[in-house]
């Protein structure tokens, strides 16, 4: 039997070892896929072709070695789609976007990857001027709540930043939003800017989008200087990021140069605004000279220098969309300054880009809707044909006729899309208004229900409050009665206790040692009055719960009590290792009173103070103060601790019922109220044989 059990244990161990080894291998394979995807992601702007290579390697590795790694596959598909987007290979973008959106499996990053695919799809529609389609996708993402602030991480931050970039770009490039709506969008993106970090490339994309947004807002003449300052600041931020060999990217540098050129070219910006921001402009020019060896100080036209440099940098990348936009913008600037020849060169290059993308001659007159939809950038292409016609670059009347036909077709296509966007916005606004009306009606009903419920609750609460107030008033009244009784008792006992001492002190023949003893007793009486009064009023001495080392209390009391005849009365504190729970200061006051009383009423013999666990209940410690003094009668013992009964006082050989014992009773009550119920004080005595005072306080729990 033992042999079978041993074999079974070995088998289980082997299986567990195999499982652990399998997990280790699986993690190693995933890390390789993640590394390839990371490399693809990092190269998406600087080298889109290399980005594609890494993404395809990741997919091939998953197919060969890790077919179940769906998260890595989705990341690779989105990387491929981004790589093709950055080269304007739009059909391939759709293939991989659809692969992500149609993925039916389950993986933790599925929702975020699908949001990223939707945003990429929206940006494709934006480029092709399908504004309604783009807006619909972004609207659905916003309404879904998938980008609410509910998680963190590189992918989630990437999705949020891409959403803001796409939304803002849609509104300042393709829609006629009011200046206030645009300002709201840009300021919202700027506010969230610091929380959207995923990598430096995305940082630069955000900086560019915010800078472009503020540049567009410069049409607001009232805040123009502030808006221009912000636009220049974010351009400068991008240049500072790019001035690092690990972050340098010609794509983002081209974007920044071009935007700075647009600002310098802008006819909306007043001379006074440029004067206000002259320092920032000079700082940017000096920075590009020092960091990127681009000297603009010696050129006649700074704007043209930045526009041409941006165009040259865009031509380092295989993205016809950016190339076409750059040559059209630079050619238009040349036209604005009267350099028609240079403008025609740029427009001719733009025509070559369009011809290559459409795979058709420039003068074939093909203006079909299908051909327009396959245009790399309908907006830029329409601008190009307008510029070709205005600049006089045409070599034939037929070419001019074809350009005009193509431009009209493109403008009509753009206008139809703008109309569709307008209709969609109206429909969504009406739907929102209907939802808002229903929501308001529901809210009114809810408010009425809440108001009714609140009224009932308030009435119930008010009834209970009145009941509590009545009880509190009764309690306060009772406390006032007790306080008045305490004051009357205080005055009565004070008069009764100090009368003998006063008469003794008035006797001139009293021996000096006895006079000192009487004086000490009188002082202790007044000290007890003070302590008792503090305990009797709410704002007086407070009960402070703590752990008490009993031996420390014994040592303190032994040093402070007055034993006028140590040769006749032996005072002894029995050593103890007990630990109590209560108020140490009050415990010392009580013991000091009991010991002083015992010494006072013992002419010879001893006073012994001891403590031990209470046999009847281990929650308590039993303290005792035993003397060999005069003792008490049964009547005196019965009336002890009662403030309404007066028995013999000092000098009459009785223990009395002055402040000392009244104070002890109050101290025990404080412990009973604040620690463990059951704390009490009592005495045992016989006339001529002495007395023992006992009390119980809580022991510290083990």
C-alpha cells in the first residue's frame, strides 16, 4: 500500500512540475511576442515599413508557437493597420481593422484594442471627408463609456489620447464649429494631457494636436495673444522632445515645422500679437538652429524656409497623404508671396502624387464617385486642382478642363458629406432632446417621490428627535438635581470636617507636633474637596483609561502619605506584579486617602496595603488596606460612605464620613462606569480590633 502511495505522490509531483515548466515556457513565448509588438509600435511614425515587419513577425510567431495568445494577435493586427495608415494604404488598413473588430474570442485587452481599431477607422473616414461616418464612430465610442476614467495603462491611455486627437482634428479641420466649441475641445484635451502618457511619440502627437487647436483659435482677436502663446509653447515642447537621439522622428519634426510655418503665414494674427510673442518665436528659431542645424537667421523668408523644410522631411516618409498636404500648403504660400514659378513646381509634384495614387493619367477626366472615394485625400486634391487652375500651370486647355471637372466632382462629394454630417448632427440633437425630455420627466417624478419620502423621514426623525430631547432634558434635570445635592453635601461635610481642626488650631497649648499633624490633615481635607469637586462636575477631572502597573502606584503612594509616628505605626505595601485597567491618578488618590485614614486612626500597630486577583471573579483585582486601629461599630460600618449620615470624626476615635471616603465612593463609580461593571468598595471592622477597607477594580485582560 505504501508503495502505491509513493508512486502516486511522484506522479502528482511530476505533473505539477510539467505544469510549472509549461507556464514558464508560455510566459517566455509571450514576452517574445510582446517585444516584437513593442518594436512595431515604437516605429509606427519613424519607419512604418519596419513597423510592419515587426508586426508580421509577431503574427508569424503566434501562428507557429502560441496560437492561443489572442491579446498579442490583436495588438499585432492594430500595429499593422497603423503602419498601413501611416503610408495611406487604405485598403490594407480596412483589412486589419476589420480583423480586430470581428474578433470573436476573449482576451483582457479586447475592448481597448477594438476602440483603437474604431478610432483608426474614424480617421480613415476623416481623411476621405466622410465626416458623418467619422463623427458617428467617435460619438458611439463616447456614448459607450469605454474610455471613462476607470483604468490605467499604456493601451488605455493610447486609446484616450487618439480619441481626443481624432475628435479635435475632425472639428478644426473638417467642421465649422464655433470658436467657443473648439476652445472647449482643445482646453479639455490640454487638461487631460498630463494623465495620458503612453510613449514619447504619442506625447508629440498630443502636443501637435493641442498646438494646432490653439493656432486655429487665433481667429479670436480678443484672446489671440494667449492662444498664440499656447500654440508656440506646445511647438517648443515637441522640439525639446525631438532633441534626443532616442526620440528623434522626422515625421513629428516635419509636423512641427509645418505648423510653425502656418503660424508665421497666418493673416489673422495681428502685428501686436507677434510683438507680444516675439521672445517665444526667437526662442524656437534659435532652438532649431542649435538642436537640428536648421539655420533660419540668414534666410530672407523664414516662413518659406520652415514650409520647405517640412515638405522635404515629409518626403522621407512613404505617406502620400502627408506629402500631398505639404506640397499644396507650400505651393499656396509661394503663390501668396508672388513666387508663381516655385509654386508651380510644388503643384506639379502634387499632381504626380495624385496620379500615382489614382493610377490614371492626370487629364483623363475620370471624376466618378468610386474614383473620388479612393482618393488619398479629397480635400487636398480639390485644393490642388484649384491651385493648378489659378497658377496657370496648365500646358493645355484639355488639362484645365479635366482639372476643373475633377475639382467640381470632389467639391460636390465633400459638400454631400458635409450635408450628411449636418443631418446626422440634427438627428442626434433631436434624439438627445427627446431623451432629455423623458429624463427631465423621470427626474421630476423621482424628485417628487424623494420629496415625499424625505418629508416622511423628516417627520419621523423630528418625532424621534423630540423624544431624545425630552429624555436629554430629563437627564440634564436629574444631573442638575444631583449637582445641587453634591454642592449641599460638599458644604455640609466641609463644615462638619473642618470644625474640629479649627478648634484644635485655636488651642494655644497644643503641642507643636500635634499641631503639625492637624494642619496636615486639614490640608488633605481641602485636597480631597478639590478632587471630589472635579469628579462631580462634567468639565472637571476626566477619567483617563490606561494600563496600570500596581507596584508603581504603591511606590508613589508610599512616598506621598504622611506617617507622623513611624516608630509606633508600621506602614507596609506588599510587593505585587499585578496589572490593572483604570485611571492611575484616581487610583492613587483613593489609596492615599484610605492609607491616610488608616494611619490617622491607628495609635500603634501596622497598616498593610495589598492586592491580589479576586478569587470570585478573575476580571477584578482585590485591593485591601488593613489597620490595627480603633475600629468601628456596626452602626458606623453601615453608614460608611454615605454623605447623608454623620458619624464620629477624628478626635472622637471614629473613621468619619468626610470627603476622603465620599471621594473613594466616586472614584469606584467612575471605574465601574468606564471599565468593567462590578467595581465596588466596602469595609470590615470591629471596635478595638482595627478595620480593613476593600475595593475591586478591573484587572488587565490576558
